[in-house]
C-alpha cells in the first residue's frame, strides 16, 4: 500500500499492507472445504495463496491477486 507523506510525492508504508477484492476472496474461501484457511504471502505486490488448513499437497489451492489502493 502506498501512503501519502509530508514529503514530495508518495512514500512506502513501513508495514506491508495487502488489499484484495472481497468478491474474489469470498470465492476462494467458499471453494475450500476445510474449517480454517492458511494464507501464504511473500510481498504486498505478489499474489497470495489460500489453502485449507492441514490439507495435503494435492488439495485445492486458490491464487488471490492483490489490488492497488489509491
């Protein structure tokens, strides 16, 4: 997430923030059949992977793309 600072232009936020389209997030959560879900992140600009908690390597994985917040 980009934050407006007092300095010229924009500056990078200190903490990494992620935003996702709620419709796509709900689609992914509804597709998983487990009671809880693991979110796997790398950076705020890369996609996240949703997996059912405790599922095996052959289980469904849902790729979720982040969106920009302006």
